[in-house]
C-alpha cells in the first residue's frame, strides 16, 4: 500500500467519523458524549461545525478518532467471542464509562 493510499484512507475515515460524531451529538447529545467519550465542550464544538469546517478537518493526515481503550482487559472484553458475549460488552461499557473524557485542552 502506498503512503498516498494510506493518507486517502485516513481522510475518508476522518470524514465518516466527523459526520457520524456530529450527527450523534445533534440527535442524542448525552448518548453521543458517552459513546464517543467526549466532553460537553467537544460536543458543543462538534455541534456548531459547518459542513466546510468538517471537510477541512477531515482532510488532515492525522487520524481524528482514537481508540477508547488502551489496556488489554477492555480490548479482550470487546473482542471476546464466548457465549456470554453480552456480559463482556456490558462490563466493557462500564469500564469505558469510568474513563476520563477527552477535552480541548
């Protein structure tokens, strides 16, 4: 894979993520804040972005979304394929909810 392909893929993911995040914030703010792991301040900014601003942000070479997990327990709970998968996902949601949200600063 060429680096230009990688950059184009990043831009596509950025655009999809920004559009999804903005739509989530506008339709159900509290659920979006929880599911995206963002602060009220970030939600305010996302809600106010114009389509042009979203496009401009999406063209960045830097991936705008990030994984909410950085430990093996949370990753294992989400990827677990055992019978009680629902329990693992609930446990993962509880762990993720206890993590600090992202902020502008």
